[in-house]
């Protein structure tokens, strides 16, 4: 008789055991002591009760079926008997049935008195619910006596005790008990092995046994033996136990791989028994979570097996195999192997799974495609295999989780400039607008969706973008998202708007909004967004809005708040993120193109903050000039420094007789002190007002002008250098977009 599933067998066995042991106590006036004495007497070979003293005698009906299977049938046959008149007989019968089932082949006919006593005590402990807490020395001796036996009838109570202990929440086992459990996993009886595997699974899951302890005790070899057995129930239990072992302790995968679990799992993953196949693929997925496991799966040829399992008819197998492939695809070598399999088989299989009616299968297939689409060839392959219609369908009618996964893949594909026009022509902008309007509460959906809108928005011009309603949805999100609880989504929305505001039509859409709420929200985020990057994006939007003609008219009601925000950033520049200071100056450079705004700045606290910043940077510039002058003189061998701080420089336009005077300005030196022919200053920017360091119409500025003195009201931005690196948006024709670096005396300690 083939063994039953471990969970069913354990449940029936424990239930029958509890009933029978209670009947020993209550039935016919017999007490436990008398029952145990009878068991001992029977084990010693004495006759007790009409031929029932020896296991498997001719007059006994207990021997039918033999072994553990016959034992289980005896439990089941006695479970429904409720005749109180026969309670005494049932109690006596239970004593014999529990531990005197007919022996297996090659096993002696009788249990020893020591084994019989240990088994009885353990079964009584299970019946009374005692395995909670720590395992004491007495029980450990009982377990050792039974686990060292070669008789399955003695091993089974020990395995049941471990299983019951694993299901007890507060049970902890000493390290000395782990080898005993592993010896039960190597039993010749499949039923005992299955109970032991399930017990180890529960003990690992409840952390009663550490994964490292189990591996060091030899759990890998015991599990491989169970995986290679011919019993399907045992194989399934071993796969489950192996997966739990991998999940419980990171760092154990090396020993398990060395024991040979990968080859065994690859074989079982192709099993025709669905429970075995499910458990094997789940264990492979757990193994693929570690770098060592992924390398072993790749080297031992497990990838083709997982790819074939994508065609399985079982959703659980499809999901687990797809999840394992997703983890394996993170490696470039494995990704290349998957994409090179015949006739794009992997891509075809994954795209077919994206249309699955099972949500988790669809989600996992989209995630796997997203990982595979890391390089451009894979992206082109997905689009060529009609991935866009599949994504369009998911965005239109999929679940929330499926939409989120599809948006992640869509964002990855939209980052390829060669695919943007094709995606817009497939109606992706309209689909994005609908999904963002419906999934605004999902952080991942908003982050990926707004990024895709930024990629695709201007691929076919602003007219297509505005007609798709994407800008309207972004403005709605800007007013709806909560800055405290949805800050990632809010930052992504601001970033998308900053990208799209490069286009004049989009800027005018924001400025001409009848409610004025979008601009007010942008100004509010520039001042109070809890995420620094969100404030930077908001100031970038303000800069682009200021590029429109007469920003004082368009931004009139909001200008006081904008100027106050910029002043707050400048006044706290020593404790602020340097990127935020650059963004504030960037926005200010756009606003002050309007003389009306410039006048407001000069008479506001912002003007005083700018003058303070100017003094700090001017001092640093002088120190930097002197430092470069000294190093240049020393390297060229000409000239010597004199006086307390000044000196002559071979690269300056002239020498000064006054040792305390500053050297002449050195051209083409960036703020970091590097000589470079392409360095420009803010005063070189076209159209900048003279009050901010610009050049008046028809006038030129001498490179030797000294800006250290003069009227304090004349704010000189000559010390603020032009773009050290171009802004990620680039120019737009209406003005230059760039990031600036400001060096203060705090940043340069010479």
C-alpha cells in the first residue's frame, strides 16, 4: 500500500492517537500504569490476554496490512467505535496497536523494552500537549533511543513527536536533537521520512531550529536522498522542506548546492506528478533568490527546464517558473541565453502569459519581460512580437496589480527613443491618461505612468500630447496627491511636468488655467514639498514658466510667494542641499529677465540674501585666484610671491607692485579651479540684465573689472559660473537651461 499524503496521515494519526490514549485512561477502569505494564510485558515476550502478547501472531487481527499502513487502518477502524461497553477492550487493543504493529521486512518481530517504553512516553507527551517549551534531557533520551532503532515502528513515534513539536508555537529544540531528526529523514520507511521532512519544515518555519544548524548537521545530504527516492509524497515533502531551508537562512545555499540539490530539483521539476512538480519549482524559485543559487542553476542547465514549464497547464507552476526566470534574468549571461533560445521562444511564451486570466501569472510575466528588456535589442524584439497590443489590453481591462506591472514594462520600453513614435501611434498616451486617472492612489502606477508620459509626451509634438489629456491628468494629480503620504508619486508628477514644460504649449496650458491652482500648487511644492527632489522639480517648472514673455503678468499673484521661497533657500544655503540652491538660482535667472520682477527682487529680502551670497563667493574667488596664481608661478618657474598675500603670476595679464593687491582675473577657469577653454560666466549669457552681471546692450565688459567693491545694491553674479553640467532638459530656444554651482568661503578652506 502506497503511503498517504503526509498531512492527511499526520492528522488522522494524531486524532486517533488522542482518542485511543484517552480510552486507555477511562475505558473499563484501566489506568495508564496498567496499560504500560501490559505493553512492557508483551515486549518481553510474555503471554498477555489470549495470544495478543506477540506481534503478528496468527490469532491477531492487528496484522492486516502490515507496517505503518496497517497501523493507520487500525486507527481509522477504531475511531468510529463509540460503544462504552467495549471501552476496556479498546483500551487494551490500543496499547497493542500503537507499538506492536507487524514488523516490516528485515525487522525483528518485537520492540525492545527500552524502545517500547520510550515510544509510550512520547505518545503520552503528545496526547497531553507537553512538547511546548524546551526539550528536556529525558525526552531527548527517548528520542535518541527511537531514532537509533532500525524498526520503523520505533522511529514513527519519534518522527511524530518532532512533527508535533514543530507545530507548537513556543517549542525550542537543542542542537543535539537535530541529528536525531536527520537520522529519521534517512529511514528506510517512506512514511517516517515524510513525517521527518514535514517536521523539519515546521521547525525551520517556527525558528525552533536554525537553518545553519540543520545544514551543518547534514540536512543537504538527507534531503537529496529523499528527493531521489521513488516515493512521490516523500519527494514533495522534501521539496517543501528544502524551500523552507533556503528561505530561512541566507548563506546555506553553498552547502546545499554542493550536496547536489540542483540536479535533483531539475529532474523533479519535469515530474508528471503535479504536487511534486509544484514543490520542485517552488524550491527552484527559492534557490534563485541567492547569487550562488542563480549561478548553480545557470551552470547546471536548469534554464531550459524552467522555460518549458512556462507552457504548463497549471497556473502555480507557470507563476513559480516565471518568477524564477525573472530572478535569473537579472544576470546578463542568463538573460542572453534566454533571449537566444530558438525562434524567440521565451518572449513568445511570456507574452502569451501576459494574457492569462490568473492575475499573478499575468503580473509575473510582465515583470519578467521588464527585466529581459534591459537592453535595446530585447526591447525591439518585444515590440516586434506585438507586445504593445498586449500592454494596451492590460491597461484597458486588467486588474490593478496587472496594470502596475504593465506600466513598469511600458516605462522601460518608452525610454528607448527609437520606439517612442511607434508607441504614441499605438495610442499609449491615451491609455496612460486613463490609467493614471483611475490608479492615482497606487504609488507604483503613478511613478511608472508619469515617467512614461514624460518619455512619450513630445515624441509627436505638443498637439498630440494635449489632445491625449495627459497634461490635464498630471495637473489633477498635482492637486490630488498628498504631500505627506504620497511624496514619491508627487515627486514623479513634478518631474514629468518639468520635462514637458520645455514645450511652450504645455507652459501656456499651465499659465492659462482659469483656476490658477496648478501654478499655486507648483509654488507650494517649491516651498514645502517634504522631498528635496520634489522642490527641485518644482523650481525647474517655475524656471520654464518664467521663459514666457512678461512672467510678472502670468505669475503676478504668485510672485511674492516665489520670491519668499527663493529667499528662504538662499538664507539657509549652509544647511540646504547644494542642488536645491542651484535650482533656486536657476529659477531666479528666468524670473529676472522681466524688469518688473528684477525690481521686486532688488527691494526684497531676497536682494540682501543675494548680496550676502555675492560677498561670500567673491571672497572665495579671490582666494581661488591667488591659489591658482601661486601654483602657476611655481610650476612655470617665473616670478616669485612678495608681500603678505599677493604675488605675481605668469598667467595674469599684468603684475602688481602692491603685494596685498589681488591678481588680475584669470579667464577660462571653472569654479573648481581647473583650467579649461570652454568655461563661461553668467555674464556671458545672452539677455541677462546688467544688474545681475549681464552686459548692457552695445557694451562690453573688461575681464579685468574689479567687482570686489562698488555699490552694495549692484548685485554682481559674475562669480556664479555657467553650466558645469547641462541640465537634463537641454535648451528650448527661449533660453538656456543649465545647472549652476556656487562656491562659498565655507566650501573652500585654503
